[in-house]
C-alpha cells in the first residue's frame, strides 16, 4: 500500500505575512539524506567557558549534517551581563533533561545528543564521534522527517511511519535565529564578539505521532511571528511529567543568509 494512503494531514492556521526564501541545510546534498543526529547546546553569554562550545555548535550548523540548536539559558545573568538571547523556557528544558537523565545539576556548556545523553559542549571531536556511533542505530534518528516550503505562505512537515514508541511522541517546533553576532560588554566574556548560530527563541508542540505517517502544514508566518529566521522539527518521546526523552526524527529549515 502506498505510504501516502496512510498519512494524515493537519493544517495549522495563522495570519499571513510576507514570505522569505528558505533553504534546507541538512538536505544540501542528496535530497533523500536525513540528518545524522540532533545536537542541543545549552550555553550562556555570561559563561566564560562557553565561546569554544559556541564555535563548535556553529561549525556543526555550517556543516549541515546534524540539526544543531543553541539554547541560551538565563541562570548566569547575575554575573554582570544579561544574556540577550536567553529565554526562561530554555532553562526549563535543560532542567527537564537533568531530571530525565538523572543528573545532579545543570551546567554550561552542556550538549544533549538525540535527547539521550550529555557531554561537554567544548569537545567537538567527541560530539562528532558520538553522532557517528549512533547513526543508523536504534539510538539514532530512526523515523524520516522533512520540512519544506510547500507554497508561498506554508511549510509542510512530512513524518514517515515506523514502530510506535513506548512513550507518547510529540512533534515539536524549535524557532531559532540562524545567526546572531553579539558584542558582550560585561561579565566573564567582557570585550568578546561572539557569532552565535541557531539560537532558539521559542518552542511549541504542533502534533503527536503514533507510528503512522502524517503531514502537518504550518503558516510560514509562524516563523516571523516568533522573530526567528528558521525552525527545526523534533520528533521527541516524552517520559512523563514534561520530561524530554529520546529524539527519534528531526529536520531543519532556515532563511537564506
């Protein structure tokens, strides 16, 4: 039976705003290529150890092989500089991972890979090695997901079918700024000019996935309404009480620079 006959289509409405040209970094080569993993960096402009990790995240985003997202947190703001890209929800997400992974606390720069494990965000070699080890395994991204511009004013999320997960699976959108160049005038990074990539500004749940193929349409204006220049789709298991679990599929789209 053709896959399309099993799919469900959900349309999310919102007011129209002018469309922008978008590209898919992850699909820069073979149109059938899937991202190799998801890398979430928890970082802060007030953290003196974070700039090397920010550079690693930027290089991963530029390479386009993974869905690379930077979540700026606000708990270092008291050190003399308030992170201009931080939102409380990013701190909440990192704390939820702390509970889900059984950690004693949170730290920066922390990387979460595929929603399953954490490591120091400065260690680009270890991050790349772990992504390579999980690729095409049950701990990698096992469900095909894509997001593309379907019309002048709409984006289409296409999620493939697969074995139902043990836990509920949310379809999450992470809205981000593709590039933010910030000069930091105070705090631990005083005088530094840092080029941040894919800084997440907001997240929302747009659906649930139950193992069957489905399509979700969202207005292109949703990205502009979040004051963002791109968005990533994360297919993520939820472990209960709002705790994030394994990410089993992902894709990303962003405005042309």
